[in-house]
């Protein structure tokens, strides 16, 4: 299964969006009713991908304690004891795992965060939805667990749990 990133915005911004191809991503218009029902009328939706899917755009946060427990459980098996993995050796390896800095990224990739913040600032509002498809893209029922609101600045700086959540990026307007 693959992640897909869908962005949604008012129809009046369609041409401006399509004319700006400088980000290096692929866009495909999408019209899934289970997603568009959560949006205002006259919004368009586009999948943003690297060509096939959006898996490269997002990484789930690593739970180091969960990884340590998985390592410990695996290496306590008899076959590892036979290979010389003593409890002391396992604990030293675990300390090494804990001491290494986390590499890569968690949440959206930095350039994807910049892309989302840019369009949120440009349009004043943007909806973002990260999800899996298990069937036909136009008709599959997509779960929206909740709607959450964030500013473009928060998109740039926060690691937001956005899977199956409709994230509304909006720029506060002075009245």
C-alpha cells in the first residue's frame, strides 16, 4: 500500500496552481466524493505525487522505545543466544541504539512542508489529506478521522499527525 497526498482548494485558484510546476511534483486531479463532502462547494482536489505515489513525502515518527523492545525480544530468542548474544551484549547494543541520533525526517518532508505552506499562504486556505487507497480512487470510501486547523507557519515548524485527518491550512485574515 502507498500513501497519497491530496490537496484541496477553491476552484478559482486552479489555473494559478497548474501554471506553477516549479516544485517538481506531479499533480493529478481527483474527485473522490467521500473526501469532497467535507469541503465547501466549488473546491478542486489534486493528488500530489512523485510520479506514482506520495510515500516519499511522509515518514511516521519512530518510537525508539518500541524499536528497543522489538530488538530486545528478537535477540533474547535461543538462536541468538547460540550466536553469542548474552543479556549484557544485548543491553550494550540497546544503549548504542538509544544514543544514535535519529536520521531522516518525521512527518512531511521539509520541501513538502514548504510546498503546503506556500499554497496555504498563496490561497489563504488549503486542505491537506494524507491517506491510503485500497480500491478505486474515485469511489473508495476515505475515512476522515477529524478536521484539524493549522497555519502555514505551523505546517513548516510542527510534526503534525495528519494521516486520515483533513488538515485545514489557513491564513488568519484581519477583519
